[in-house]
C-alpha cells in the first residue's frame, strides 16, 4: 500500500430502479475533494458476484470462483471504505451482504464509514453493517450520514420532488464531514498498524 490512503465508495444496491447512485455520487464528490486521498467508486452491479458458494470464507480456504477472486483482488487494493446502503427490512441489501461475504482477509484491519438512507435514515441497516464489520475485523467510524424523513423524501423520486442532494446539505453535510474526518483518522491508524 502507498502512503496515500486509497478509499473505495461502494454502492450497495443493485436494483435497476435504485436511488443509491444519487447519495453515492454525492459522497464520492465530497471524498474526492479531500486532500490526501485517492478515491474510487465501486458499483456492485459491475462485479456480477454469484451468491456465496465457496467451501469456506477465504480466511480458511482460497476461493474458487473467478468473480469472487476478482472482487477480493479489487477490495485488497483499498485502505478504507465508504458503504452506501439503503435499508431493506431493517438491514442492508442482500447484494451488499453477499459482497461482504465474498471476501474476508481483504476487509481485515481496515476502516469504514456509512451513508445510509430510508424512511428512518437507514439507521438499522447502518447498525447491522457495523456488526458485520466487527466480524470482518474492521473499524467503523462513529459518525455516519443518515438520509431519512423529510430529507429522504425531498431527494428521492418517491417524494415526488427529486431535488438534488445539495438541497439537504444543511441537514447532512456536517455528518458527512465528521464521518470523512473520522474515516481519515481510522484509515491512517490502521494503515500504520498494518505496516
């Protein structure tokens, strides 16, 4: 790894009618505007991961599926992550859970932040993602971005308005800045420890 943190913004929804690319591109722009980071956008749709069907986690046995191995190689290039996830039935999407399960050692001892959205800001999905992150030996930021309530319906097409994300910056911009600052600290700390 280089001395410059490499951060991946991972869009955790793969539905054709997804809203996730809107907040994902918004946080990508904010992350890319920071000095001292290299940031890349990863859309799970682009990886066409099969459902996890390996003998075991790659912590215990090498994966056999070529798409899983390509995903592991890609994830291994990063020092920190920003997961963008909706809340589906009080959790993250199946696609994101599957992507997390397809790797293990590549997630270890790395930091992550969360941008979640839904009627209650995706808070339950974010909390579930944090517990998964613990099992993957990751460090979560305390701060996260939760797009919910009136803000969610102001920018989501279901609200009938579909305003740009800039319309809700006043509500979520501070949370985004705090999450990105914490992610920077934790990413640099884990990079130093891994080094």
